C-alpha cells in the first residue's frame, strides 16, 4: 500500500507543471488523495517498528510531518522568490520519486 500511494502519485505529479489551470486543480486533488491513502498504513507501520510506544510514535509522526511541511513551505517560498514559481513546480514534480527509498524500509514479516 505504501508503494502504491507514494509512487502512484508520481505520474500525476510529473504532469503537473505542464497542465493548465483547470487540470492543475484536478491533478492536485488526485495527487493529494493518492498520497493520503496510505497515511494510516504508514503510521501503523511506524508503530510496529517500536512496539509499546504507540503514543510516542504517533506524536513524533504528526509533529515531524507538520514541522517538516512548515519548513518545506518556507524553503520552497524562498526558492520561488529567487528562481520563480515555475522552477519550484518542476522541482516538486520529481519529489514523489523519492518514494523509491521505501525499498529500504525493514521487512516486518521476517521478525
């Protein structure tokens, strides 16, 4: 589910910089739904990595997610001021491809 969620958004994200205004809204909605579809699975996976610390893992997960989103928004705003919003769109369209790093997640079935 995690693979589908993260890498499933990649084709839509790669098309986003080339879309007109109407398609940008549609693609943004589709990308958001696909990425959000595995949020609970990712949270449960993180909780299984550290059993007995459900609250701690949940708090860290949500805190890190919102904190990193705030920092990312500030950084992308600064980059947009210097290089333009089109550059930011092109750079962000490749970010879902970082989902390939999920290959390095531990396999819990072996434990």
